[in-house]
C-alpha cells in the first residue's frame, strides 16, 4: 500500500523488509503488513502516516481553506497582474531583438559571400593595438 509520511521522513528502515525511500512526491510503497502497521501508528493522538485517499482529501481541504482567505486571493491576483505586465513589457523587446538578430545574420551572410553583384566578400580589419586613453595619450613619453 502507498503511504505518505506526515513527519517529513525521506527513508524508513524495516528489520524484515529492509530500507524504503520516498519517491519524488514523498510517497512510500510498502508491503501490506508494513503499511498496516505504520498507518495505525499515532503520536499524541495524531497519525504519522496517511493513505493516498487521506492525503488527497487533506490537500483539497487545505486548498479550499486557502482560497477562502481574501488576502491570499488578492495576493494571487496581484501576482498574475505583475506576470502579465512583465510579459507585455518583454514582448516588444523580444520582437525587436529577433528582428535585429535576423538583420545581423543577413548582413553577415552577405559579407561572407559577397552581395551577389561580383563584389568580393568583406574581410574584417586586423586587430590593431588600442590607443592609450586619457592624458597619457596626449603627452609624448620621454
């Protein structure tokens, strides 16, 4: 039977069956006798393990409680509005960047192959040493 821990455990060692590790959702697949033993274990009147059905019910109730809270709803709406504004602000920038990128590709292709009118391809100039900046460039050295 599949069980979920309510304590945050990620592994369980059983003397008879060995070690069990939680999957990405925190669930454990136990043999029936191990799951029967674990699901009945309580501390201070609170269960330490829950079945898949109990977990789904708990998650649904938590979500319903969260949605009833007006502050939570307002926060969620504000996050959606901010995300929409950010997307709208980035859309023109992305379009401009795509257009500029395409123009650059076209220019580079033309410079590598020539314009098709018999002109030779453009060769980039050789790297020149950078000129000194500031006052040192204006004064001759002795």
